[in-house]
């Protein structure tokens, strides 16, 4: 099998629910992911998704990272300006399943109903989820929860710092 770059899907609040602290963390996360050479997949629009993509573009060695936006609508122009690869689906919220399926690992930060649906999809297909615990929302509520599925027991891995998030992605610890 070809040696592929690890794909990290990031999920979190849209523009209406994304406060300044979450946005700033998203930029730091995007920069760290790009510096580590990961492909970043998200919903491609604004709020936390924009912050992560913007942070990736700020990375010193950005050429090693790529941002992919999987849009709910049909119009590529709906994507934020920091998305490198825009995939319009016309699927509405069902596009959340594509965001999860594209991932090797999912990072959840804060989040409302959309984030909750993405975490549920991740659980159903046994994708590892890192739940960042420093902001209120579904990621914080689900951090550390173990769920049994037909395949195995999954835990939504808690992380309280960016360094911890990156360590879990790299080493699985």
C-alpha cells in the first residue's frame, strides 16, 4: 500500500457559535497540523472550520499540509478563502458523514448539533475521536466517554492542550 499522509478531520462550531477563544485555538490547531504535514478535512465554511484552515495557511512549511472543505451545498464559493480543495456535495447535513469517513482521526472542539452528528458517525465507523475539553459543547461533554459498538469499545479521548492533541495524533497515547 502506498504511504499516504494522515488525514485529520476537524469538527466544531460554525460561525454563529464560534467565539474568539475557539477561533484562536482553531488557528493554532491548523498551524500545528500543517506543520506536522497532515491533510486537514473540515466542513469548509466559517467559524472553527475557517480558523483551522487559516491557521494551516499561516504555517511555516505550509506546503506539507493541505486543507479540504466538504461543503453542504453545491456552490464552491461558499467555502472560506483558506480551503485548498473544495468539494461541494449538495447533501446538506449528510455531508458530515463524508467529513468523518475521510479521516484517519477526528478532532472535536466545542460544537453543537452538527458536531454531535459527526461524533456519532465517527463512533459508528470506529474512527478515533479526540475531544478537546477546554471549551463548552459536545466535545467537552463526550470527552472520556466509552461507547460499545458491534466492533469494539471506543473512547472519545480527552485532551486539554494542543500539545496533548498532537501527541495523541502522532503516537495514539
